C-alpha cells in the first residue's frame, strides 16, 4: 500500500440544493430523511410529470460590474453557495495573494437551459435573438464567473465528466495544492435543472415519474435535482470543523457510453485508488455515501462493487439522492458535503443519515447494510467516510473524508 498523502483540509461548505440553503438547514433535513424538496412537475418534459429537486430558496442580488452574459441560473446558484463562505474565500485571497488561489469546479451543462429560448427563436425565425450569448452556456463559465467575482487570478477551470464532474474537481484541487501551484483552491460544482438533460435521460428510459428508489426491487430510474456546493481547500485547517480530504481516486473503464461495467470493476479501481492514497484499509471506512441513482444497471453494478470491495463486511451506507435528486455535475461535491456533515464535530452525536427507499430489497442484488434506525459511526474509532460517484462513459471517482 502506498504511503498516505498529507491530508488537505476542507472548510465548512457553502451549499444550496433541494434540501435547502446553508449547512444547518441541509443537515437538519438530511438527518430527518426529508424528501419534501422533491417536487412532481410537468414543466420539464413535454407531456409527462416527473419528480425533480429544484432549489426553492432565495438567490442573492447579482453583483454590480460583472458582464451581463455571466448572469445565469447556474451562476446564481454558485453565488448563493459562495456567499455562505465568502469571508473564508476573501481571507484566502488576502492571505496568499490572488495568484495563489485557484478555482476548480464541476458542471455538466453549465447554463444551457438559460439559452434554450434562443434556440427556439432560431428555429422559428432563422436568426439568433439579440439576447443570445454562447458564453452563458460555455463549460468554462462557472469558473470564469467565480474567479472574476472573487478577484482570484490563479488556475481556474471547470471539469465536465458527467456525474463525476465535481468529485473530480476536488481531486484536481488536491493535486494543485500538492504540486505547489496553489496555496488554496475553491472547489466544488454547480448544475441547474435543464430540459436538455431531462429529455436526454427520458430518451434512455432512465427517468422515474416518482421519487427515485435506490436499490429497490421496484426502482424505476433517477430523479434529477440541482445544486451548488463550494469548499475552500487548504493544506492547513483554518476553522474548527476539522474535516479533511484524505484521498481521492478515479478510473475510466470505458465500458459503454451510458451503461456501467456490469461487475463494478471500474468502481472498485476508483475506490482502491482513493483508499491507497489515504493510506487506509477498507475496514477503516465507517460510512459510504453511495452513488445510488435508482436505475436498474447502476444499482446492480454498485451493489456488486460494494460487496467485492468490502468483502461482505457490511459497511453502513446510503444513497442520498431521494433527498436531493441527482445533481449530475454537482452531485459529487454535494454528496461530499453531506459526508462532511457526518464528520463535523458539530454533528458528532448524530446517527448516520438514513437510506430513504421503500425497503423492498432486490433479491437479485447483494444485500447492503443501509444506514438507519439510529446507526452511527463505530465508537472509539476515527470517523471516516467514502463518497462515490459513477458516470457515463465508465468515468468513476471516489473520495475519502475524515474527521480530525
């Protein structure tokens, strides 16, 4: 096993999602297994009602002086998350200098939905409307916006690897620190609800009309959500949260454009890479936030991967997507933030978040130890969580977070 890399510390995250705004509200509803943020809507898929997870809270006023094309729903979600941790972000720029603060974000479609009306105008008239600006939907847009708002001039990039995007953003941020390119990195992701995405998943037969039901025999597909999540990552802890990114791993099995490798080989490779970088063993993991989309193939693959990786040890685990929806490019950072909550001293006395489903286990899948009914991290041991993300194209990522 490789020697453990030095931990990188994750600040208290800024977060907006279907569970609400800010860590206190999100944590309260997470532990309650509250699915009330998920809504049945007929506004996204023509002729069909489906469950979606919008962020229903207020958005901050748009900053003066930023270009008009940067104002998009995706960037407004990002700004809402950034405002929650703005003092820490500004202090990092002042402490290290603007050129030593980097930005790495994940997204899947940026703000293409904001430009959707322009495509309808083009179809109907043959001309783009004056309001159309491609830069609004460019995949680089979130990082460009956040860098200009914060005034940072270090490396700034957006990663788009489907549902692993923001998990990969945390892995990349860690690499920038370890290689000495930055002294602090603002990392996370944002993705907003998008008709293009919802129709795409519908064409694949992967959308559920009801709340997603991960690992159930009655599962019918995913529920899409939106979110924005930001961490400040540094080499040293700057607050009393005491949560570190201990390791991150990734793999690409390239099995199929949209289906995972059935036996979970790529998923296991990503988990092992994260574990090796953290210098840990599988038995050290106290809870796993599963990818758990509620689709037929993903849940089957992930069950097999979990069984093989943890050797039937029965590690407590849960999918949180029934609470938030699948936030796509923001999902990895969102689920890392939910894992962060379970590790924070503020919530040390709380049980593990529940796995929300109908309880109808699929007899064709290996049984997993879903957390609930007061289950907690093992007493007397360091609290360590794994958060997994598995994406189209066989793109896999795993993060390991630990309490101080």
